[in-house]
C-alpha cells in the first residue's frame, strides 16, 4: 500500500506542478502585458507633452535643436516607477537627446553603438509593441514609439515580474504539496475504513470457511460497487464448500481403498502388499538392524477340514492377537496369506534374545490355542533371519527366513530356527553343496521327523 500512496502523491504533485507552471507562465505573460501597457502609457504622456509644448511655441515642426531642448526638458520632468526609464534618439544622427533622471542614467544596448548603428537598430524594431532588449546587462521589456524626428523608447526591468512569478510558483507548489499530502491521508483513511477493512472481513470470512466455522460470508458493505465482488466470493465459497465435501468423501473412499489394499480384513494386520512396502522402506534406510520372522501354523488344515473355515478364521484372529501382544507397535506385523504370518522387528536384537522371545511366544500360543493344540496338534513353526547389513534385498531376506521356517518344520514343528548364516537353499533333498551347512547336518540325521 505504501507504493500506492507514493504513486498517488506523485501524481498529485506532478499535476499540481503542471498546473502551477501553466499558471506561472500565464502570470508572466500577464505581467509583461501589464508592463507593456504601463510603458505605452508613459510614452503617450511624453508624446502629449511634446506635442503640447510644440503647439504652445507656435511651431510644431521647429528645428532639431528646439526639439532636443523640448524633449530633454520633458524627460527630466517625467517620473517613472523603479527600474523604468525613457530615452529619446534623434532621427538625424542617432544621438541620445535625453532621458528620465529618477532611474538609470546609462544606455548600453548590447552590440549596438550610439549613432547610425543605434538609429538603424531602432528603425527595424516593431513600434508600439513590447520587445525584449538587452539593456545595461540584462533583458528588459521595451516599447519603441516613432515621432516625426524622434524615437522614444521606454524600458523596464522585468525582475519584479519574474520575482512575482517565482513567488507564485513556489507558493503554489508548497500549497499543492500540502493539499496533496492531506488528500493522500484522506484517501488512505477512507480506503482503510470503507475498502480495505471490508477486504479484511472478506479474507476472515474465507479463512473461517476454510476452517469449517461457517457456511457463508455476510455482506455489510457500504460500497455498492463491492456487491458484485461479494456475490462472486459468496458463489466461490458455495462451490468450495461443495467441492470440499466431495473431496472429503473421496478422501474417505481413498482411505478405505488404501486400507483394503494394505490391511488384512480378517486379522487387522498388514497384508502382503502393506508389509512388503514398509519392509522395503525399512531396508532402504542406512544402518538399520533387526530381524525378519516367518510363522506358519502347523496342522491348520485339520481345523478347517474338521470344523470349517469360520473356526479356522477364529484361530487366525487369536494367533494374530498373540503376535500383536508379543511384539512392539514399532514392529511391522503382517499376514502374507492363509496361515502364514510375518514380523519385521525394527530394532537390533541378539540371537539369544530372539530365542527367549520365541520360547515365550510358543508357550503363549499353546495356552491361547490349547483346545486346538490338544485336539489337532495345532502349533506354530518359526523361522527367523537377522537384518544386520549383510543384505538389504527384501526377496533375499524373505528367502532366508523361509529357509529357516522350512528347517524348523523339518526338525519336527512347534519350534523355531534362526538362520544366522543366511542359508537360502530350498531344495527338498540335500545335495551336500557346502561342507559346513547346518541344513545338511540336519538332513543327515535320520531320526528327525519330516516336514509337513
């Protein structure tokens, strides 16, 4: 707004300066015209006295000497204002015959000498009209009148005229500056009161709508020209409210779709998509350590075959509850499908600590699913692989955890195996490809029970 006020003030000042300049020029022209009239009046008086003097002597066409004496006498008696003089020049020789005595007593016209040169100069000047002549070192307003044998010239200093113009100009500029400042202040006051204040109310009304505090903007403007703007804003507000409601509905639907896309409906845990997205994000960060754990319910098919899928679904929900209670909220727990579950432990944990946690978890599963455990030998097998920087590929870690789960089942189910060596072999029969392989040692033990 400061820029607007400065522009308004500049416009007022420039307009005022132009007005004062035009007024000052007009005043200068009027001053010169008035001065010309005054000089012409002086010359008329001198001419009248000269003619009257010549008539009293009975010979208006007397000789040059008599004319010189008469004009010299008349000019000595003439009284002029300050910085105004009259001088006479004879046509015969271009000599100055006389001049007024109360003011300037020297006649120095630039580049013009007394005599023939002065006579030729006066001859070409316009008569009975104001002209600017450079006399006595400055430009002066002059009027030349031609008599029978004499040139009369009256001249006056224009300082008074220009001083009056300068005084008028600067007085006008000061006055207009004050008026401009007062006008800008008044405009600023009324803009704040009737326009900007109303815009602030409009802005507050829009913000209140964005915050959901009210549904419309109430117009109390005193400016009729603002009513179309307010009506447009009201229309935009209504459209915004409708679109906002539509967007809220779309967001709810999107959240619901996202929830369906990432969460398992039965257990409330992450599904395969949701788990893999979060696991890959975790593995993509630097210096992250933890463990990936796979779970599989042993003999779960017997429950479904004997008691139906609703009973199986209830067991899955109970098992999901056991996992949620055993691990932290920061850990990622998911159901990959069927009776296969997975947990990503998101903090560094030792193999000993993992073993203690798994033993406690298996005990809790026995107690939670005691009836099914006793009736169908329902239990859980656990396979784990540490996340320690040796590999950050999700597929590789999953394969290692799946291998650990396979070993756990091969060892007799209802137990856990921690794959510290990142073994990822999933062959059903060991081909002894490594000299030191825990999986091969397990497979060489003949008395171990086979996997499911």
